[in-house]
C-alpha cells in the first residue's frame, strides 16, 4: 500500500508505494483510510524538533494521527464493529491499567501511546487499529469530517475544562489555527456574548472573520481592547490559549477579569513564567490545561454536537492532497491554509 513513513531520526519523511498491507490481528480492525489530516505535531515530527524527539517514537512508523475510514477487515475478539462501519479514530492509546486510567482520567494515562508515533498511523491506504480507538460516525457525518474530529475534540475538551462557561460570556481565543478556530466556532454556536480571536496570520484572521468573531493581531493592544469591550467587568470571562506561542499567557492573564478562567491548549516549546502573586493569588484566575480528549466524555459530547448540527468542520478544509505530496502538505501548515487533508484514494474522499 501507499504510506508516509518516518524511517529514522532526522529531518523529512519517506513516501513509499509498496508498504506491506496491515493485518487484522486479535482485537484489531483494518480500516481503509478515506482521509487523514495534518497538524502542527506532524510538522514537528517532519522537522525532528526536540519536542518531536521527546515523543519517544517507535521508528520506523507510518505517520498520521488524525484520520477516518471504513472497516474492511475484523480481527478475532472484536466486539461491536463490522465490515462497512465508518469510523473516526481516537489517537491516544491508553493502557487501561494505570491509576489515571482506572479512575476516569485516561487522557492523562501514564503510558500513553499515540497512533502514527508508537504504532502505525493513518497516512496510508490502510491502518490496523485497536478496536478501542474506533468511534462510529453518525450517518450525517462525512468521512472527511470524521478525519477532523480528533482535532475538534481538543477544542471540545477545552470548553468542557472551562465547565462549558462560554454561553453569554466574553470569550477570548489566543491563536487562530484549526484548534482555536474550531473553539471559536463552537463558542459562537453556544452563544458567546463577546468573542475575540487573536491571530498574527492575516489568512487565518480571514477564516476567523467568516465565523462572525472579532479578530485582533497580537500586535494590537489586546488587553486594552478586551477591557474596553467589557467595561466595569474589567476583562473577559474566559480565555483559551491555542497558539503555544511563548508570552501569550501573560497577555491573557491581563485581558481577563478577576476570578476568570484561563485554559491552555497550546504547548509552548519551553517553560513559561507565571506571576502567581498578581494573577493567580490576587486576581483569582483559575488556570487549567488539557491534553487530548477525555475518554470518552469528549467524544460523546463531540458526537452530540455533530449530530445536532452544531459542529460544522467543512469550512476548515482548504487543501486535499494525495499521500505522495506530503512534503508540500507539511509546508502549507505555516502558510495560507486551514486544515490540509491527505486523501489516499484518487479524487475526493468518499463520504
Ligand atoms: N493540549 C493538547 O492536547 C493539544 C492537542 C492538539 C494541539 N495542541 C497544541 O495546540 C496548539 C494549536 O494547535 P493547532 O493545530 O491549531 O496549531 P497551529 O500551529 O496551526 O495554530 C497556532 C496558531 O497560533 C498562531 N500564533 C502564533 N503566534 C501567536 C501569538 N503570539 N498570539 C496568537 N496567535 C499566535 C499561529 O499563527 C497559528 O495560526 C499548538 O500549540 C498545538 O501543539 C495541543
Ligand atoms: Zn494532531
Ligand atoms: Zn494508563
């Protein structure tokens, strides 16, 4: 089969046309991948940055952790999945045995593996997936939408982590990449009163504009504008950090009101200083972070939003490419693009 492989430590990836097809071993299904999507992590893996190296990948490995497809083969011991089922994939492999896993916090599993890093992933025509990570899609959802649900789940998880407190609230989103934009889209759908996206890339600000949100550049006086918008409240009610850019957290702490909530999603590449006395103690800001999706509350919530017509992701897709154009796809991630899909078949992904 065609596949994109990280063969060895170092920059770049390999496209191969004759990788062996996977088999449906015990507890696994083989999925024909209809579409997969790239995210910033794939760029890190491509560039082989220190944070990529920190994942401890099992090389060589088929890359790709965001994808969806159709079950074409079912292994022994699989329950509840059949040939023909359309599924999205959770990307985290939880061990099921550690303390977090046994107490309902498997998203912080001590032994988390990730598809496309620790087992072969979705940048291929087929993937052998453990049955646990397959999430059946509602009939109304296309497989391309399915390929974006892993990323959408990150945004949903962040809203869950803020106790869903976006309705009627002043909501600040730092970073208008796919995660920030999906978060803004959901906050709009859920009835945010004020909604601001801070993003330096004009193309992405344009995508945010289309969501009927107020956009700002980090070069604008974000803090003053947020205070002006909220008057005597003194700042925004909730802020989501979705850029990973160093230094943004200080701006968010200043732009929110007393007793506000700040949720971090972006992973800064290095440790960040926080003014505990000014912001956490005296101002009373609650700081929370998220990793992946809560298993399985986030998926249940995401599917409810999808099925209820409240989560639309089609607008986010700007490029569809075959697997052999992966280098170009990675290049697009920092340019004029929203979500870039890799489609292994010829033509658009089947629905
Ligand atoms: N916590 C998790 O589980 C989790 C899951 C997925 C992604 N992430 C992280 O979340 C972040 C967002 O993911 P994404 O796929 O949307 O990434 P992305 O890189 O596509 O988006 C980040 C956006 O932030 C913008 N940005 C850069 N500097 C900024 C600044 N100073 N202020 C505001 N915006 C700025 C960039 O232009 C870009 O559009 C990344 O850091 C990613 O690694 C975390
Ligand atoms: Zn990702
Ligand atoms: Zn575990």
